[in-house]
């Protein structure tokens, strides 16, 4: 559940649902360009929100687990088409809510509307910072930004550094950085040779988070914005 929506209003949001949808691992709940008549609340499982670049590379924007709200950017939209892709990373289940129903609720319930708009603004800001890192600092900067965000989301402080306590493949990092697996592999090896990171099985230990932040002129955003979720 979003930090911006109270339990009462989140329950009201779920009451607006008109059906439950089960999504198998690897399947898309929605894809960019499709007509966007619904948005969704995740009941179980996990989704990856992403966008494809002009050269076909995937840029991952968010990982969304239970109680996350996804597909919400189509509300009050004249375009009416999804801007991003929502793909299940595991067998998942969601509540589907018609855009027209949430629009009516927003117009009728001012308290609910304020909280919902705060949540949408939070999503906009997170996506803006991710695109900013990619545009201003290139794919290497996007990788550094991804490592910082993962540290904020999954980092565990140990005597050796910050352990990213989640198995992550080079392809996962490539998707979050909109680059190739080979490029990620080269850059990770460079960071390892400089002592910035090391590996513990499939997990990464970051020894100098400050180095990564300095390379992308980190603005010191709170971890509530600078994360992978």
C-alpha cells in the first residue's frame, strides 16, 4: 500500500474493483500502446513496469508487489493508451478497476482524491528521476543509479559494505539500465577492479556508495523516491 493512501481509502479503492485477474509468470497484464480502460491493484505476486526504447531495449522502471497500484497513469487521459508495460515476474493476481469508476470517486470524495493524487505525483517523480539519470549520465550512469536504488530497497549493512540482499543477474541490471548484458558485465568488472563493489554468489556488495553517487551528481533524494519499487 502506498505511503500516501490511508488504510480506509485503500479499502475504498479496492471496493471499486469489478473483477479479479490471474496473470501467469512472464505474461503481460498490459502493454504500451494498448487501450487503457482499467488500472489495477496487485493482490499477490510481482510485476515489472517497463518501457521499450527505439532500438528495442527494455528500460525497467519499477518492481511492484502486493498492494501496489499499477496502470494508474491513464486516469483522466485523453490519449487512453498505456504508456508502459506491466509483466508478471511470478504467478500473480490483481484487482481490475475501470478508469471511469475511479474518476467518479475522485470527483466525489475530496479526501480520497488528495491522497490518490499524492500517490500519482510520487510515481511521476520516481519515473522522472530514472529517465533523468539515463538521459544526463548515459547508460553507465543509469547502471550506477540502479545500484544506488537497489541499495535503498534491498541493502543490508554488513561489516564489508552494503549487501544487495536479492539475487540479481547481469541481464536484470541491463534491463534497468536500458543497455546490453555485455556492457553491464564490463562496467561491473571495472567497479570490482576499483574496489567499489564485490560479489557474493549472485549478490553484490557495494563498498563505496558515495563513489557511485558522486559519478551521477546524486541530489540526495530521500530513499522513498530513490528506490527500485
